[in-house]
């Protein structure tokens, strides 16, 4: 069983590249000065960097598109202006490419992956954008494909960006790792995520670390997973997700004591906020033969209202007390479980404990109630009734109960043997 279970870090950086800064509408501002030089994102790109600019003849639709792009909630207006540019015979490749890039970004804002992919593909195919925007379009398109689970199209795009730009941007490698991760290609995700973290060593994104941790766990590299998990735990001791993952990794590595200790520390700090959190610790304690501790955790969870006080949990509590030799508490928990349960199994357990304590009348009543609720193997309840009748000196009642128990294949042999012994 893998440590990550259903963990799926949703999309992560999938929209990190979707906001492209458009080139200025004019080459000079109002004062006549040249526009401010921006830092080049891909200085080592092998592609020739076009020096494009908008056509002055398209000033009106370009202005509308620009204003809508810079405003909130006007994505459809951006797209409408872009469409107007596409059909204008005066539009040049750069005009169409920038219009497509902004329309694609707007479509992403509308969660419209189909239109986003169409526009971004056009922006790339025009091959007229500056390197910054050209590769931004590629990464944005890759993120759209990942969001649509179309990894076969996303992965080559990201690889192309890396190959053509020699980028040292950690976000690009994180996107590559996220694509592999979300496609269950955990081994391939590891080097990409490690590269992203190496490029941002002082403050790597927590989600990158969590994905890398999950990848180690999924590839059964417990040593690497534990080392990274412990590092993350030291760095962010109150990060519940990382803590729970580390506990799972400890479990997979058969270090149950460490897993339980980690979860109990989290419990003491109030981090176990869901029923499944408590249940996980309870299960560990049962597996470690620490039923007394399991009982204490169950009682705390129900007292706090985190675990439901239902038949299932009271039945588990009854077993925990029973196996830790606290019979009175086991009976009390089973008495609460029986009426709340959806079947008769907790009632049968109660009958069996009461029988062992020679509380025969109560044992018989509990077994009868269990039969009324339904049991997978009703013969067990009849065996409990037979025992209660026998030790109450009601031999005829015991014989009748054993005959009923003999009708159940699971108790037939035992019932027939007992019936023969008391009928001599």
C-alpha cells in the first residue's frame, strides 16, 4: 500500500505561466521616452527573438483588447476584440499572435480549456512573438493540456521549452514535474521536481516538496522519502499534510512506532481534526497490540465530537477495552454499540462477554436482540443462548438452542458436539 493513497496535488503550478505581459501598444510613452527595458526571461534561447509591434492601423481594437485585458471580469471582451483583429485584413502576424495570446489567457480565466488551447496554439504557430511571450504561450498551453489530463500533448511542449531556452526558471521544472506527477509517472517526476527545488534552494514551494515526497513513496524509495519527510517536518512542524504523509511513509517502511508517535504528537497539538485522522491512529495502536491506547484515542475522539458516537465506533471501543482486559468498560461500550448498530454483531459481542462473566440472563437477552437485528452467522448467537441456558440450569432450553445453532454451517459441528454431551 502506497503512502500517498488518494493524494493528488491539484494542478499546482498549472496556471503559473498564464498571465503574459503584452508588449506596449506604442514604442514610446507620452513623454516621448523609450519604453522601459524589461528583464529577458529566456536569455539563452536558441530561437531568434523577433522585434514585433502592433500595427497602428489596428489601434482601436488593440486598445479595446488591452483595456479589457487589464480590467477584471472582461475576459469575453478580450476575446471579442481578438476575434476582430483575426479577421482584419490589415492585421500582421504579430497582431494576430498577441491577440491570440491574450485571448488564450482570457479563456483560461473563464476555465474554457478548449478555447484556450485553440488561441494559444494559434499564438505559437504565428511565430511572431518575442521569446518571452512565445515560450509563455507554450507553457500556458501545456498547463491547459495538463488541466485537461492531455499529458501526451503537455509533456513535449514543456520539454521543448527547456531544450530551446536552457531555462533556469524553477517554475518550468515544477510544471514538468507536476505533469508527470498527475499522470502517475512518478519516477520521471522526481528529477524535474528536484531540479525545481535546486533552482530555488532557499524557499522551495511546499507543494513541490510534497509532490517529491509522494513520488519517493510511490516508487518505494523509503529512505529518500523519510529523509525528505523529516526535513519537511522540521521545517514546518504544523504542516498537517506533510505530517500525515510522513506517518504513512513510516508505516510503509515498517516503522510503525515512529508513525504512531508522530500522529500522537499531532493529536496533542490539536492537528487531528477529522474522524479519519483519529481512526488512523486507532488502527495503528491495534496493530501494535496497544489496545488500551486505542481505547483512549477512541474515547477522546468521540468526546470531542470528531469521531461519531455511533455503533461502529462503540463496537471498536468495546473490543479495545476487552483486549486490554478492561471487561467492565468493554461491556459498557458494547451496551452502547448494540442499539446503535445497523446489524446484530455488536450485540453478539456483548452477549459473549456477558456469558464469560456468568451474567447469563443478560447474555441471553443480548443474543436474542442480536438475532433480531440480523447476523452473518446466527449460529454464534444461538451458541451464546445455549451456554446461558445451560449455566442457568435450563437443559431443555440449551438443547433447543444448540439445535438452532446446528442449522448454521459455521457452528454446526460445535453445536452437535455440545448437544451430544448435554443429552447423555
